[in-house]
């Protein structure tokens, strides 16, 4: 069955156990305060919980996709192969949540959002446009090339609970 994990179940095996790629040094309270100040938002507690387990990196194969309406990527899902951590922005080798302001400007993305994952053409983001900077943001898929957005979940926790293996979807 697709997307039936509790947050705790997903969190227990969220990170790919064999990949160091995109992993940043451990998250500290100081980094969280600096990130929220830089992004001018309050980050969801469940996002911070995952980033305290591992500060960014590759998602385990069991949770690397989210069911979604038909889109440019697929008829039934979007990929979620990595999650940006919190660290210094502007580093060529690793994107972080702190790169969001630059990327939003560079790609002409809607604002205010916080980019969780993406490749320049498609993004998964926390969307603060309706809830405001201290609210509980929804999670959206932004396809910059096709100028298309999809609501993936009403909040970050629900998004995580919808995650499943990309292998569960037919090709």
C-alpha cells in the first residue's frame, strides 16, 4: 500500500544508510535559529526532527517518492531522493535550505517558500504563502519549466507520512 507509514515509522528509516552524499555536520540549536532568521520563517518541528537525526542527505529507497497527480515527471508521483540540510549556503558541492533565497530569485520561484529538494527545474518546497512565516506550511511540487504546481500535503508531517518507495509505482 502506498503512503501508509506513521511519521515515527518513516523517521526510523528515513535516511539512506549507505550514503554520505549531501550530509552536513550535525544540526545545532544555533544553526536552527540562524536558519529561521535567514529564511524569515519558523521551520516545522517534524522537519527539524529529521534533520537532527541526520542533517541532510539521500533519502532511503523506501521513502524516495510521494504520490501526486499527473505531472511532467510521472502520472502518479514525484521523486524525493534527497532532503537539504541546514548549513552554510552558497557551497557548490552541497545545497542547503539556506540557498532558498538565491534559488527563488535565480529561478523565478514563488515566495515565500523554503526549498526542501530539487534540481533547478522541479522543486519540493514548504509553502508559506497562505500560512505566513510562523504558520504550518503546506508542501508543494513546483515544476518551473512547465509553470505548474501541485499540493503534495497540507503540512510537512502529512507529507512524510505519504512517502513511499518509487519502486511501488509502475514505470
